[in-house]
C-alpha cells in the first residue's frame, strides 16, 4: 500500500501543464503504483476565497473516494474560515485541511491561525502546511513567494499538542530540524515531496529523526512522481521503515478522526 500525502489537482496560473484533472491524477497514480492520495485543490492557493476551490473539485474526489481523500484548502485570514472549515468537514468529507501561508499572506503566529489549529484539533483534522509549492528559483517575477519558515510551523505545532500537523514540501534540513524541535509533542509530521538531497537522503533522515513521522508524498500534479518513489525504493531503508513512510504513518493520523 502506498498513499500520497501531498497531491494536487488544478492549474497553476504560471505553469502550462497537460495534467491537471482528477482523471489525470488517477492515471499517473496507476502508472507509478500509488494506491491512494490526499488531494488538495491547487486553485486554493490562488483564489481569494479558497472554499470555492474545494467545492470545484469535491464531486470528482467523492466519485473516486475509494482512492482519493480531500484535504481542503482553508484561508484563516479570510472572513468565515470557520464556516468553511465546518462545511469542508461535514459536507465535503475532508480528511484534513491545507494552509498556504505564503500565498495567502499571513504568519503562522497570527491569532487566527492559532484559533484554526485549536478548532481543527477538536475536529481531529490534521493541518497540512505548505512551506512552498515549488522551488523558489523557478518563480515568475510577478509571483515571488518566499518559503514559510519551518521554525514557525514547529512552534505552532508545539503550542497545539492535541492537533496533528504535516509539513509539505520541506527540504532535508527544514524537515530534520522541525521534527527534532517537536520531539516531545511528536504531533508534527512531514512529507518527503520537497526533499532533494543530499545523497542517500532518506537513510540519513531516518537516522536523524526516525521513520515514524515521515510521509510519502509526490506533489503530483506539480511534480513528477518518480523521484519520490525512488527516494524510498532505493533509499537503503528497512522494510518496516518503508511501510511506515509509504502508508502506515498517514493511516494512523487519519484513523484519529471521529
């Protein structure tokens, strides 16, 4: 079993892509041996009202609910975020929520983010935090979005120990330091979609922080899936470590939901 903890559908406004729909995602999941995926709307990072993006993709996600799970985009800086959160949980059957602080223009230390984290914890919804969507060196000049500081994500997790958090698209050093900083609360996890090195990176990362808080992630349809597969398949990991990263860790997070 392989579950992708970081997948998107939709178009990026500055990237031409032939793959942007739910059928495209399912086809590529089949090609690369991915059984299920936690999916967010890419438009959720760019719409003023992120909830509209959740509504846009819900029908296709729900039709394929045996393989796809909605991680709803929520903007805590937008009025009515609490209503959007409740609707995403109750009507759209979201299994988690995704934040885009860099694109929505708020800091993770803001009061509204703390309120959202508290509410999500009570609903037993994990909070996915996109540190970046893609490599900052590739950003177009009119849309330069700095990465979200990993330290602010670790501090948010430490201050809300009853809420689960997932870092998305963190680099090796960011993931290692964030997981070390939350070693006591152990409520912060990280996908591997943004880890680009060093050589033998997964063995080194597991040696530093263990495998029980790492999640398989590709960032389809923005990135290719094969590098993520290779990181695990050729990562000099034990069978137990591979199983945890591929599926068991995420399944345990989602099993906490009521």
